[in-house]
């Protein structure tokens, strides 16, 4: 049945000059469930995998316990939840059960105490076992993985488990609390599993809000297994693609070939569009209207027994000899392009700084102007040869991947 998903596009320029040279075109594609999906609510199969090592002592563990209890309160009887804790070892303190005994579950959470070191793969392994133990029709299978430190001797095993989770239809959403966790590892775990890069809980008191957002995200899923395909005619080739909403995430070059771009979008949430910005190179064209691509979105709505549904959108550009028309620019599309470029360059600076303790890359004013004051000041410290803290590094990374969420700055 058509109508479950809206696929729309905007171009950086609707009119391009009819010249003798090749030109770059920006295509912004947006996918979003329609209003008819507003009442869809799939069952949740959650596993919360929580670090309770000695470094979690005090405010961190106290706030996380309260946040986990809040998650339990927000679930419906049709949802399942399990809770695993880990330090050097791991333990299932709530096996996968329907969320219909909140008081008993919360009592178990209150008994969590800090102890030991950090071996994250053991917690991940038990969490995956709990999620796989329940074959719940149409469920959203997610692991929320929280840690405040560096896992010892098992980083590759954590990545192996993330790939295993993806193969089993389980997404992992990592959360790092405090400043001492390994953002590269947690980002990998999230992205390898089809989840998301790590979310930074900067202050323990933020844990409640971050956990609440995780629940809201899962509850909002209305469409599954979404795949965006852009098919290109002769004379049009892809140069680059980047996801720009809800987070800025580079699309691997393997998704781009001569005649098409294929990008998995995964789950679509109600009222939260996913947008992709694609940069195309177009060979010279005479004046006239030309189709430069066709976008196709395939998707499933398992709860309605809809598998492999498709919606398509033709993307056309008018080539013109009118200089005034050719000068018109879509400010929203170019704002996305500007912020995606800023995020890419800031990431490059941070990567260089983490490797060498300094950075040679200098960001131009047209890049830094889209950054907030805190980020600009930290980058200036790096440029001056000063050191910045792990908290600043994590804060910058977290903010720059969310640049496009600042809707108040979308238009000049």
C-alpha cells in the first residue's frame, strides 16, 4: 500500500548554466514516515548493558540507576527488557521478561553496586544472549550499552560482537559517561551494529534525559529496513554522499558506483526525517530540462505485513542561458553542505590531534562560523599548540555531528 513514507528532494540549484564544462550539483533527499504511520507502535525488546566498575562509584552510578528505572516505567506490558551489569565479569540481573513487574525490576536495579574493572565484551555477550532468547514478532531489538571507561584486552571482541548483533537484527546504541571512555571503539560498536555513534553523557545528571531519548527513539520507529537508491543516467556520476539528518555521518565510498548510489537508512522514526546530501558531477548539457537522477526508497512495515514497498522520485534540473536564473541558490541545501563540510574538517582536526597531540589543519572562517563558541575556543587552543581535555574532545565530536539539528541556523 503506498503512502507510508514520504520521499522528497531539493536541489542546491534548480537552474544550472548551460556551459561547456562539467558542474557539481547537490541533491538533498529526505525520507520520513507519513501521518498515516502516527499510530504505529512496535513492541520493544531492550537489553540495558551497564558498566558498574569501580570508576562508576558515586554520582555516575546513582544517576544511571535512576535512569534505568525510568526506562522500566516507560515500557508497555508488550515490551521485553533485560538488564546486564559488567565489570571484570558480567551478570544478568534481570533476565528478558515482559515489562509488567516494574517494582520487582526496580528493586534489582537499586541493588547494583560499583566493583571491579572493565571488560565490556562480557556484558555485550550476555546482553546479546538475552535479546536473542526472545523471538518477539515485529520487535525493535536494541541494546543500550553504557560505560565510563576503557575496556581491557577485548576491543576487537567488542567489534566482533557488534557485527554479530547486526547479523541478528540487533542494533547497539552506546552511551559514554564521563571523559575516560574510548569514543573510537564505542562509535565503531554503534555503527557496525547498525545503531548509532556513541552519545556523550557529559554530566551524570544528564543520564535521565539521554536514556529517555533512547526510549523515545525506539518507540517512534514506524518503518524498518529502509534503503535509498539513487540511479544515474549517462553523464552523471556521484562524487560524495553524507547523511545529514538526524546526525552527520559520512557514507562509505563503497556505496557509490558509476551509475548508482545505495545507502541503507535502517529504521525510520515518526517526526524525525532522515536526510542524505549527495554531490553529483554532471557533464555539459544544452539548455533544457534534464533528469539527472531517479531516487528510490524501499522499506518494510512488518506490523502491517508490508515488505519491500517502494516509492520513487524523479530529480530534474533545468539548464539555462539566463544568468539570473543560474545564480539562484537553495539556501537550505547549501547550509547542509556547509555544515557537513565543517563536521568533516573538525573531525580531521580531532583525529590528527588524538594521534599526534597537535594539529596542522587550519579551519577557514567560513567553516568556524557555523560552530558554537565552545567548539571554536577549543579548536583555537589546539591551533595555538595548547592541550585540550578528553571532555572537550568528546564534546566537540558530539556537537559537530549534530550541527544540522540546529534548525534556527538553517536559513540566513
